[in-house]
C-alpha cells in the first residue's frame, strides 16, 4: 500500500502476507514509492532477500581492524600495516565508511603529498585502504562500493636503475677485502652471484644451502626461490660457516655501505642496497640471459618488473638496427645534393 503522509509518500507492505515482515519507507514522490514497492515485491516473488539493509555505521578504523583479523595478521608486515591504516583513518577523521566518497580519497592523497610524502608512498597508502574494503567486500562484510578503488594511482617517473660495471665491481671487492667485517665479502658475493636482496642473503640459513644451490625463503613476496651457485663458492659456504642456523649471525650491511663509500662510486638515492641485485640482472641480460629465466631467479611476480632490464639485451640492440624503418633508395640524398 502507498499512502500520502506529511513527509511524502509512504510504502507500507508485507510482501509475504500478514505473517511476513513488514516494510515501511517514505519517498519524496509517488513515482519513487511505486518503483520501490514493485522492486520489493519482485525480489520477494523470486525468493530473494527483499528487506533493505540497515545503514552500516562502522567507521574506517573498524574495517581496518576487521581486515587485520581475517587477513592482515597472516602477513609479515601485518602489524605495521595496521598501524599505518589507523594513522590514515585518523587523518581522514575516522569517518563512517559509508560516508567516504572518491573526492574524500583524493583530498587525503593531496594532503599527504602536501606533507612532503613521496608519490610512491602515497600510492601505497591508497592501495592499503583499498585492500581493506576489497577484503570486506570479498568476505561479504561490506555491501557498498569501494571509494578507494575510484582513485587512480599517481603516475611515477621511471627510476634509473644503476648497476656496476666490471671495473667498479673489482674496485668494490678490493675495499671489501680490506674491511674488518668477517661476513661482508661473502654476503656481497651471494647478492652478486644470485640476484638476492641484501636482507635475503643476510638471513640465509645453512639448511637452505645444498646441492650447489641456495634457497631464499623469507622473501619480499613470501615465495621461496632456489638459485644455483658455482661449486667453488658452494664449498666455501659449507666449510667456512655454521652447518645449521643462520650463516651470518651479525649484520654486515654497514661494512658494505662504508666500503662502497670508499670506492667513490655514486649511486642514485635509495639504490645502495639494491645495486648488487641490479648488477646481477644487468650483467645476466647483457651476457645473453633470458628474461623469463631472470624473472624466476629474481622472484618477480610479473614480467613487467623484469622488463626493466630488457633494453640491455644484445639482441634488443641488434634488432633496433635490424628492424628500424629505412628510407627508400630514391629518397636518400648525398651531401652535395643537399647543398
């Protein structure tokens, strides 16, 4: 039944008869009320849920905690991520999630940039918040839209990947041999020979060095990977270090950093810990290595990450000459003709 009330037009129906649930809702116009009545009756006739959902008043912090309970607690950085989400929620005023619009998200992003944060960091902020809603939607804990999904990531300039040439590698190893750190040389070799991140090599366990290969378990993306190594280097790892537990109990990164400084090699900001990984990948490709093989060695989840090294391939350079367009013979002029 639809009737006129002081505030508009009220729908008052029991789609399943007198024994069923009663629905009352008021609309501004009779047409809106009629459309709502027809939609409810149609859902009831089809056996679908027809009762309008109650307005979800949970706030952003609440859903962040839900995300942590069902998903984030299993991540290596779950606790850190939760603290980050709480900070972001507070910066937005911890609003009811239902009230957040894409404009609010864009405003948050602008405020973070104005505070001096890098674009890449801000992109991660929005991605973390988007993941909270995605998990809630997937778990059917949230029925609304994801406002964080409507805001595109900021476009980032491609960063320069620096790597060491053979002369620089030789210079670095001379400095490393002069270092007082017992393990810095071996960890550096591991990174250079296998493309490992420094943290992966630093925390390598003896149990994961076997059959002339090393297996990195605690990786950035959580996936283990195995990389073969030279038999001479393998024998040295097995003979000079513990047979169980961590091979390198003490962190040697400071010794590596100081040795690199003494060489006078200048690197882009933020690439000091990754220069060995980039050097491995660059030399691998320049020496004719396959991109798909390199992807597996480095543990990249997507080939796009590995493609950053494609331009170093000799085949890539040869094909640039071989397949580039050429003017026709009749259109080519001599220097005398140009004059």
